[in-house]
C-alpha cells in the first residue's frame, strides 16, 4: 500500500469511529471535562488554604512586605500609601485567607452540583453550573482586585524584585478565567 492510501484509510477510520460514539457519551465527555477542571481549581484552593493555615508566616511575610512597601523603588512618591501597622497587615492577610476559604467551599459545592447533574438533561446541568460560576468569579476577583489592583498598583508591588506576586496572580487569573469560559459554554445535546 502506498503512504497516501494508508493515510486515507486511517483518516476514514478515525472519522468513522467518531460517528460511532453515542451522543450521550460525547456530551458526557464534555461535561466531565468541565467538572474535572472545576475540581482541579478546588484542589488548588484547598491546598492554598491548607498552606496558609499550616505555614502561616510564609505568605504573611509576603503580605507584610507588600503592604509596608519596604522594597519598592527608593524615594518613590507613593510611600504615603504604605500600611506599616502589623494589625492592619494581619487583618489584610486574614481577609485573603477568608476569601480563599469561601472560594474553596463554593468550588467544592459547585463540583458536587455538577457531579449530581452530570447525566441529567441539559437545562439541569446548566443550572448546576451556577455555584461553580460564582466560585470561579470570586476567585478571579481575588487575583484581579486583591493582587493585581490593590497589591500591584496601589501598594506598588510591581516595583519590588523580591515581593512581587504579579506573575503568579496573572497566571491564576488566566487559568481560572479559562476554566470559567469553558464552564459557561452552553450545553448542547449533541456535543462533539
């Protein structure tokens, strides 16, 4: 057999095998991928909360240095924004942990809803997305508001070579955003 003929047979077999997948299995694959991606973000948040509670000082030092602005450019004119108060710094850090805790609970709640609706009609699965959508939105707001807006811009975190969390915040904002965009895609009975 010539190479072109073999390739044609393989392509035909692949197309044929796609047609043989029952539509129920096809849309279950898409729904399961949405469920697993939300669960992946939930695992990340559960670990983040666990780390912040069991190794409290590591990330507290990060928050403390960002808020005190002690590693920004020398002589910058934004130092009036600094929060050197340990009480305010601790409050800020605890509010981030609380935000993460709420997000974690909502994510797992969303995973449970999605799991229970996995084989249900399209409208029910779509309704089951609500909690996960809320949790992912809350997550994106944390990275956008707390880290990129308040930390990076208000407290000039971008000026610090040591205490700069912009890359990590942008990475998480992007990852969570991609999962959110996939999740909100409408459910169609005959998924690819």
